C-alpha cells in the first residue's frame, strides 16, 4: 500500500531539515559543537526552573534572583520590567547574544539548538518542569530547590539510554568505518585481521573480509562488524539506534565518505591508526 501523501511530505520535510542541520554542524569541530549543545541543554533547563518558580510566585524569590545574577551578570539590572512570565524566554535570548555569539557568527547556532532539542536530556527537563509547575500550583513548597538540585532531579527522572552505551555504540560504528578504509587500502592482510580480532574475537567465525572493490560487500561487512562490536540486547539495541541519529556519528559518516573517495583516487595512501582517524573525524569541518 502506498504511504499517504501527508506522511510522505512530513518525512521529506524532516529529511530536508536533518540535512540542513548536518551541513551546519559540519562548520565547526565536533567537540566545540558538543560543548555548545551541553550548554544550551543546561540553559534551557535553567530557564524552565526560573519559569516554574516565577509562575508559581508571580515574582522572583531571592533564590531565583541570586541564581540569575550569578549566571547572567547585568541581566536583571538591564531589564526594563514586564511580566515575570516572559522572563524565561528573555533569559534564553540573553544567552544567545552573550554565550553563543560565536555560534551565531559561524552559522551553526541553528544546528546547536536542533541537536540540543533532540538530546536525551532535553525531554526530561520539560517533563520535570511540567511536574514541578503542577505540584507547586497545588501546594507551594516550604523551600524551592536550587537549580542544581532541580536539574539533578530532572536528569534522574529521565529513562533514556545511558550516555556511556551510546558513546560505546558510536565508537563501534566509527571503528567499522575505519576498518573498511583500511581494507580498501591494504586488502585482506593479517595485520587487519589481527586488529579486528583483538576488538571482536569471534567475528571471523561467521564473517570474512570482502574485496576492497565491492561496495555492496563492504557495506555488509561494515554493518556486520558494527553489530558484532556493539552486541545485542534491549539496551544495546536502543543504544545503537540512538547512536545512528547522533550528530557525532553522522559527522564520522560524512568524513568516511570523503576518505573513501580519496582512497578510490589514491589507493596507496595510508590510513592512520583508528584513534588518530577518529580524532580527524571529530575535527572534520566543511566550508559554509
């Protein structure tokens, strides 16, 4: 049965946004993008904490004022007044002007916001804000939690896949990309087999190294190696799915595509050791 037109259009629009955000993200090294995403996630959580308390009180208690002054020097003094209900959005706007000016100038602020929005820590923050607002509207607490306390509670309430498992799945996938490049360069060599066996001892009991000229076989080999490295099980399967939508692995895949084309043009060019190659992938950037 053909897919309904509205859903097809939605998928096409989503794919277009994904491509645009990936293009933006490749304008900056991975570690810089990752740090900005971390900051935006925390800034959004901070603004939600302020929003929950300000909406409950209709004003700014001392705990909120002190936290804002510490995090946003000069913000309250420069504010011309207005309803406190809008304060949380003003804080986000202030952070973009001051904390993320480089991302704005570099043309990758949209990507940072996009990836922060789909970050596993983001949804628990919104859910915790909803719970806090509802609970405090019913009964005001004797003491409002500090932001650090509130943010810790929000993260503990999340039931997302552990970050360490996702990182593990990302590195496994990156290693499988690297192995394909080495295979294309040196072919079926004992050194490559030994390297793979050290990471995945039982891999060659069910798999073999394909020729470096068969793209379809190389693709199947890469997928099989990644699956074997990650392993199977509910949490590991979830981690692997999360890894494939992670901006770091998408960057690795983009760098792999560039390297693969270079290998086609210059087959004798050596591929660096995996750890060095992964650092190169993290630092890979493109012109705007």
